[in-house]
């Protein structure tokens, strides 16, 4: 065999081997990628780092609260909204008030809450106060013990996830259940449109209920919004982790709550579904809501791997065929 012919045979062998090696490597990468797709879901462990949050950072910076997922819906309302209520007291007990979807966000005005009491001369009167309220409303510490700082929502193909930051400890019955107006319609469901609830305390702790009845708040805003599920049909269980954070806010400890629930507990909502979320405290001192969260999720982008894989398979096939044809000749 001539040297030229030897070189051609050697090159063909090398190309076939290289194609085979590349194909095997890409196949392994593709399999690993598909196996880890589900692992890209949130881990329900009370650590909100997988949401992209950096809660050991400065709570007055947006970056601290910014989620990593483009499909996360979220709201942050730490302390009092001093921008909207500049006369709020105590002075300095202020915090970020933003709501967003993915990495886009905007400021929002946190509404005041109303309570009803008698004046010193005996006449009933409505009073308004900034959220969160406290026993001594001009004292930061008694406001802070009633603060729910943030709420997050996101979904993947199989599950829906929620996360909260709050000053309410896990053994305190003050923390209400999560109310979900699944169909974004205030006229269906109960107590203001809510079809589902997830129990954080009380008789339905860790459970998802459909069409629950609700007890209302006992003070602000005066028994008209849902606080605790008292009756309903259980449709699933929620994984709930309630973990103390290594930070304190106005000398009060804070907790992260992370929740994961299979979509089927909510009747497998489509990706087009939008819903409203609400949670409050027994006294109604703080209310946190997100309107029109979306049940969409990002489809994993594996074209970057699939395209070279297909090219490698074709190359391998081409050289293999050429080799066979030459051997037949
Ligand atoms: Ca987590
Ligand atoms: Ca706070
Ligand atoms: Ca709050
Ligand atoms: Ca509804």
C-alpha cells in the first residue's frame, strides 16, 4: 500500500473514531442534562438561595430580593412603605416595596389597613394605619413582629412553588393559610374568590384544600378577608419547610418558608392560567398579595446539545458508509 493510501486510511479511521467519541460524549451530556432538568426545580429546604435570593445581603437593596427565574412572580414589602406614606412612624422603620415578574419590577404603593374602634368620647370610628401594624403602632419592634416581608411564586412542568420571608415563627398560630384564587375571578370560590388554600397552621397544616371555608381576621381589616381554612376537600399534600434565617430585622428573628406542591393538587392548571395569591395574619396587621401570577415555566433549552449531536451522528454515519463502500471496492 502506498504512503498516500495509508494516510487516507489512517485519516478515515481517525475521523470515525473522533466522530464516535464526540457522539458518545454528547450522548452522555444529553442524558445528564435531561436527568438534571427535574433537579433544576426548587429544592424545598427553606434555603431561598435556589430562588436567587441573597437574604444575608442588605435588605434595602433590590439585588437581595431579585429572583433568578424569568417566570417567578414576586412582591417585597419589608417594614413600612415610607415612600408612599412619608409621615409614617416611627421614622426610619422603612423598607423596600416592589413587585415584579422575573427580573423586571416596579415600585408599588402599599395600601393602609383599616380598623374600627371607639373614640374616647364613645363614637365608633374607622382608623387607618400603615402595614405592618403593631400594638404600639409607632414602635418599630411591635410592628416588626407582625411583618411578612416577601412572597414568591413559580412553577415548573410538575410542581408549583411558593416562598415567603416573615417575622412570624413557625409555632405561632398568627400566620394565616395561603389563599389561592386559581381562576383569577373574584366571583367564583369563597371569601373573595378563593378556590384553594394551603395550610400553614391549624387543622389543614401541610395540606391543599379545594373550596375551603375561611375564618376571617379578628382585627384589621375587620373580619372580611380570609385568614384560616376551617373546612374543605383535601386535594393534595404540600412540602413545607419553615427555617430560621441567620438575620434579624429590628432585633426580631426572621424565617423563610418554602412550599412545593404537585400541579395536580390544583387540577393541573395550564401554562396560560393566571391566579391571585393572598396571605395575612390572625389580626390582619399585615396583608401580602400578588395579583395575576402566571403558571408558565421555561422549557429547557437543549438545542445547543441536540444540534451537534445530530451533526455527529450524521458524520459518523457518513464516514462509516464511505468506509464500507471502499472495503467492498
Ligand atoms: Ca430552596
Ligand atoms: Ca421587616
Ligand atoms: Ca409587610
Ligand atoms: Ca375565583
